[in-house]
C-alpha cells in the first residue's frame, strides 16, 4: 500500500506546491519585473516562498493522493477482492494511517521550527526587492518618472549606441520652488562604478533654474531670481542607488510570523499584561477626571467644599446657571468653551481606544499564529480520512474524478478557513473558534465518509445509479392474471437461470439493467461469500 501511495503523494505534493507558487508569482510580478535582480536572489526568494506555502499544499496533496490511490484500488476491484477475503477497510488503511500520523508530527515541527525562519527570510527579501530601484529603461515619446525627483522625456533613442535625442528633463531635487528644466539635443545615461549615482552627459542645450532660496528671492515676493545657461557639453550627477540592499532580518524575526510557540506565548502574555495595565490606568483616570471642568467635590453647609470619590450625577449640576450670565455673549462663550472641551475629551478617549484596539488586534494576531501551529497536523489527518474512504466509495482512479472532487473539497475548506481567520482577526469570534472552524466543519464529513466506506455503501457510486432500471407504473391486472402471477414471475426470472457461465451472467445483467462489469463483480462477491460460509460450516 505504501508503494502505491508514496509516489502519488510526492507527485501531487509538488504539483500543488507549483500551483501555489505560480499564484505567488502572479501577485508579486510587478515587484520583480524591471528590477535587474540576479538569478541567485530570485532563486532564494522562490525557495523560501516554497517553504512558506507548504502548509497550503500539504493538505491538498494528502487529499488528492488518498483519493487517487483508493480510487484505483476500487476501480480495478482490488479493494473488493481484499474485502471479500476478510480484510477490513481499516486494516487496509493501517499503514497509511501510521504514515499520516508521522506526516502530521513532522508538519507540527515544521510549523514550529522551520516555518518562522522561512517566513522571516521570505518577507525580508521581498521587502528588500520592493525597495530596490528599477532598471533605467527610458521609453520613447513618454515621460519617465522612475528616477527619484526627476521626470524625463525622450523623443527617440538609438538602441545600439544608447544615445537619447530631443530630451526634456524636469529636476525637482531641491523642491518645486527651485526646480530645474533642461533641454538638450542629445545625451547619454550611465552609472558610476559603485552604482550609487547616475551620470548624465548632455550635448547642445540650455538649462533654466529658479533661485528662490537665494537671499534676494527669499526677501522679495514680487521678484523671482533665476538662472539661464546655454551649454554645448554638460555633465550632471544624480543620486540613484541601483544596488540590491538587503534589509535587516532581525526586525521581521521579532514579529509574530517569525516566532515559535514559546516565543508567541511570551509575547501574548506581555501584550495582555500591557493592555490590562494601560486599560486600568485609563479607567482610573476617567473615574477621577472632572466633568466639564467640575471636579469631584461637593458643597457642604457653610460655603466650604469637600472632595469625594462619588461620581457627580446630572441633577447635581445646575446647567441652567450657564444661561444666567450677565450678558448673552458670555453665555454663548460658556457654551462654546464647553462644546470645545467636550470635543477634545472625546478625541482623546477615541485615540486611547484606538491604541488599545491596536494592541488587542496585535495580541489576536499572535494567538492566531499560535493556533495555526497545530491546525496543519489535524488537517492532514482529516483530509486523509475524507479522501481514502471517498476514493473507496466512488471507485474512480486517475486524475479525472479524483482531481475534480479534491479541488471542490479543498475550495470549500479554503473558504471556511479564510472566513474563520477573518472573524478571529477582526475580533468577531474567539481566536480558537475561528482558526479551528474548518477542522470542526470537516471532521463530521470525514467520519461520515469513513462510516459509509466501511459499510460498502454505494451512495456515491455513479454506476449504481446508472444501472437502475427505469421506473414503470404497474398496470392493473385482472383476477385471472393475478392467479397466474407465479408463472409470469418465473418467466421473468427464467433468463437469469438459462444457460451457464458468461452467457448466463450476460443475460442476467441485460435483464436487470446492469453492466457486465457490475454483474461480474456481484458474482465474484457471491462466490466469495459462499466459500466463506462453507469454511465456517466446516
């Protein structure tokens, strides 16, 4: 069984991994094209991306491989022969169950030890690629803005010599108020040896430059000094780093994607303690804060005041006293000040609430990553107990029906898993409920398919439904006809007993609406049952 399963599993795993890698390439193609990246950098990026997407490809490979393996066994009647000889389905699946347990244990250690390193390196490398300056590839008859603080227009260029003709350059390195406009008949770009500066050699042109930072321009708002220059040969340097600079990996390792179980638990505990302490401080400040400038004090007889920790009620504050001001303008001033004070307090409390929500969201992201360390192992086992019994039921091998069924089931799993992840991330459900939602949904499905496969159910066998005879309404019979019912019944069953061997099976199959293959299978099962009863009786 292992010899049949392992090659199929390896093939489906690499096919699934290739599919998710193509999806990754499709999403990041804009960040990779036109950067002049070397093969080493691209190979390293795709290697770490392949390790990162193993948790996505592994459950799909397990499902597809188990479906194909048991579908081939059922299609060639090998599974039927093993069951007829007294071997149960669980005994047939026993080596693969042990293999799935080993794969699940390996998937757990991969999630905990290798995946954080691979994710940190992949995202660090991807962010470094995104920050790299693109290759200077100037188009014709359009403005090129990939050089920082510069817009360049070229009428036409010579690809063989690299010369650019009829150039217009807008340089805003010193700001818009001190921009430079350069016109040249021709020019050529090149880099310095260390590829940190861009060298521009221009021929036959003129340059216009504003001088607002000049002392005359800064002190006068009516006159703007400028400089105009005609040149026949001019060289200009621009800051343009064309090297590939890697970011520091330490910053990404400190994030939740680069931590293992112990580190995630420590981070969750520290963030939770921080949220609780800051929330308690905010609550105490809110309790002791004055209400619209009125402190926590209460008047006592004699004109004195005493401080109290009781919250002032609305009826304790005389709001009508605001309108008893000496003048209406003062009353309006009081209301305006009160409104502005209320708005300031509201903005302050909203800012504190957003800060606490960000900390709570960060804590949920750490908890999500912690729960995902375990879900991959359970997903592999559940997908095996879905794929193997389902393959034994549908009895279809190859890449046709198993591929369609596995893709549909995986799409359903992917949708449920993403819905649970979003609910857990946004705080609409508990983290463990959202992350384990897909496992909870698929577990009854695996139990149902296993129960049906053990009982040799044909509920998903398409051939069984195709072989059913069409339903015909029973015609009314006369009493005389009813009396001869046994004769007609014998006549109907006579073709099934006429002849012997293959002729009898073919006639019986044709009479009952079954295919010859199904009739041969039924006859073989009946003969095995007869031999088993004879052995038991002896």
